[in-house]
């Protein structure tokens, strides 16, 4: 049931990305999720024991909530060591 809910959430966010951007070009549905704390719940699902749930949550976060220009401290540390 949770996997189906995540699939539905991804579809809603995709629809928002296509059709419901605010004047700044931000997805209104993604902003709503951030404001209501739903993004925190989604981030918590990354620790779910079921790999499918974890992967779905990660995919949604990467696709709709990660900023491309925002540097990831962990990746910077890994790249610095190499």
C-alpha cells in the first residue's frame, strides 16, 4: 500500500512540475509538501527496511527536491579524497 501511495505522490509531483508552477518557477505541490512537513516524512522513508520503499522515496526526493546547484557535502568529501 505504501509503494502505491509513493507512486501516486510521484505522479502528483510530476503533474505539478508540468502544469502548476508558481511565479518563481517552483512546483506548487513540492512547496506544499515542504511547508506541511511531508518532505520530512518522505526523508524518513529512506530508512525503511523494504528496499522498494527506500528506493521510491529516494527517487522522489532526488527528482523533485534536490537542487542541482546545491553541493552535497558527502559527495564533496568523497571526491576530495579521490
